[in-house]
């Protein structure tokens, strides 16, 4: 296996931006892939996967390379050399690799991977938190699963096509997919492919959405003709799924604090042919008060630590801080109390996160049910999705029903 200079240089530049300038890996990768139009699919795959791999295993590689932050260019080259040696590449005679201790790299790898925080490449505080909340055994399995490469999963847009038809269209493009019995709208790619370039995507036949995330809209139990509010809609992945399940009938209010995200949702909704979505920016508490007791269904896809989606966002291992998690738990509690008031008596609410921590999930629900507004709700059921059990993202969802006042 040979290393190509232009691909490696792009990778080094990208890692400099992620590690030193705090840029998000997905944005950096997207930019890197536009660098040279002559690159074929193998070249693009090398760049994207190498960047993500080095970000994912940063702590382990840094330890083996014996470098410390901040990383100058020479240190990034040393980290890259560790990756290349462990991946079985023969190092070319470039000046950057002149003093690479190949045998020592392999020896240090064997030694360090006996310890979980190095083996799974994770900060001490995150490892301790995971053990505290999930226990040693489950956390060890979950971490290993979160370090696997995420699968590409499509959600078929039933407003425009069926799963069978979409599978056939993609098959004609040599993109193979498979069904999964537990996920009625999911098509799982057997090999990674750039599905965004297909006419099927441009025509709104599907969205890319993890299988666990696809469970949430079903859990809310929506029906055509209802009034449904998605309170933290963002760019609208779950909103679009709700529109599909509602068959475009009824009113679907998509709310978010950020207008820019709702603008993205508008573009996606148009492509999806979803016409019952009404985006609303949350400008003040008045926006929420106007909807008090007006909705049949409310989705609270709460802001969270994202500790269920590390395989998708490996750089968050290094960006997250313990203070952020403590702060986000307060926000989750506030969001639950404020937005739950939108549910009308007899209506239902789903609280969901992409975290695996009970303190962001079950404990938030337990705390909410003891509050003044929470006492008006009955707990129906919840669902904990762990990556090591499902093979998909870690997720949590709880279904509550508002009591009918007598």
C-alpha cells in the first residue's frame, strides 16, 4: 500500500484545523474533499476515512507518538506516521518519516491497549463518567461500539416513494442496500457511497438518518390530521419523518431558536414534498405560551451531550467538557418543563436525546414527573438504545401522556 503525497498533505492540513483551530471534523472533511476535482472515489475515501480515524484515535496515537498539545506541523506528521505504521503502510522516504521508530510504535500500541482509556482513546473524565453512570461492563462494550465506523442509513420518504422502489433505483446505480425488520423506513448501505449526488436524493426520495433516530417519530404515535409540534426541530431530520407519517395532513409546527436551521429545513421540506410544516423561530417565551395546551403531540428532541453518537462525531470526545454536561442537564430540565405545557390534555409527549447517560435520560424524566407541571403527566414507556446492542447510534426516548382534567 502506497501513500500519495497530495492526499497525505491534505490530511495533515485538515488535522491542523481540527486539532489546533477547533474546527468541526465533518466541515473540515467536506472542505478537503472539494480540494481536487481529479480525485477518484478511492482518493476521497482515503482522505475522509484517514482524517476521521486519526481524530477518533487521537489520544492513543498522541501517546504512542510521544507528543503534547499544542500540535505544530511536525507533531501532526508524527501522529500520522503512527497511524500509517499501525495500518500497515510502508513509509515512503519523505523527510517527515526519517526518524519514525516503526518497531517501537507497534510495541507501545500493544502495551497501551491493555488500558481502556488508551485502547478506546477517550479522556479520563469521560471514561470515569461512563463507568459511574453505566457500570464497567456496559460502558466498556458501549465505548468499543462507539469507536466503530458509523453505517450510512437512508430513511425512505414515503410521501414520494416506497422502500422497495428506492432500493431498485439505487441498485441500478450499483448502490446496494438492505432492509432491517426493526426499522420500517430504513435502507442500510452495504458499502459507503456518496448518495447525495444521486437524482433520487435530489428528487427527495430519501434523507440520510441513523436507524435509532428513525425510531423517534414512530414513538410519538402521530396520525394524519393532528396538530404536532417539534420543539427543537433544528434542520428537521425528525420533522420530515413526522410529515411523512402524517401523510402531509394536519399541522406540523417546527420550532427552533436558530432561524438559519429552519431555513435549511424549508429547503429540505421542499425537496421532500412535505407541505404541512410550519417553521417558527422561538423569539421569546411568548412563542411557547401561544401554543399552551394546543398540540396533540409534542416532540422534545432535547439538546444533549451527544454521548450516543460518538461514532458519527468522534471529535466531540475532545471538544466536550464536564461543565458542558452539567450545564446541558439544567437546560434539559427547563426545556421539559416549558415545552411540555404545549401538550393538550389527552395528548402525548416524547422526550428524546442522543445520549446514553441515565442522568440525561431516565433521571430527567423522573425529576420532571415530580414537578408541578410533570404531575399532570403519566409515564407510558421508554426506550433505551445502546450502540453495542443495536449496531446503530445510542439513543433514549420516553413517552408521556397528559392527564385529562376531570
